C-alpha cells in the first residue's frame, strides 16, 4: 500500500503581511470601543436615555469584533497586540473630542469614527481576498455589515451632516 502525502493548503499566502494588517484593524477596534464608552458616559440632553443605551449597544458590538479580530490573528499564527497603549499608538481614527456633552455632538463624533473604521474594514475585506484568505475576508465582511447597521442607527437621528 502506497502512502499518499496530501499537502495542506495554507489559509493565506503572506502571514506576516496579514498579521500586520489585522493588528492595524485591532488597534482601531480597541480605540473605537472606548470612544463608544466616552459617548455613553458623557452624553446629556433630552434624548439622554436613548443615546446612552444606543452607545452602549454599539460598544458591545465593537467589543465582539475586537475579540474576533484578535482571535483571528492568533489563529493565523500571529500575536494579537491589543493593549490600550499599542492601540492608541497605531490607530488611524481621529481623536475623540473630550469636551462633548450634547447628544448631536456625540452622534456626529460617533458617526465619524464608525464610518472611518468601516472604510478601513472594507479595504481589509479586499486585501484579505487578494491574499487568498477567504475566512478573514468573510470575518471582516461581517464586521462591515454590522457597522452598516450602527451607522444607520446613528445617522437616523438626523444630526449627522451628510
Ligand atoms: Fe454604563
């Protein structure tokens, strides 16, 4: 009986590049999650309870994405560099203004952060596809879909300039 050796297809062709790309997205997701808490804690005004709860719902969704991205990094042979300090140094999101109080200002700032992150996430879908990593592309497609929903929720309040 002859032994047949079957080569295992790598899930992606450039793990180091993938690792760098995923850690870049992880840093922004970690950054974004605390922006949502900043909004949740500080928002004031007539829509307080609605916005306070909305920002926490988005926070919980982003936390789930952080976990998925970090675990994908480790599954593909990398190290998830997800500390607050590493994330702050690397994130491409604009600083969240620390002086905001009114609902419309927080809605505008949250919309800006969500749409910037969504843009980066969509690029990551294409980049992962180009690397032949369909699973990572699929993960980011799911995150992009979830961001679409939250951008809709935030913009539907009518306070975000388009
Ligand atoms: Fe809370």
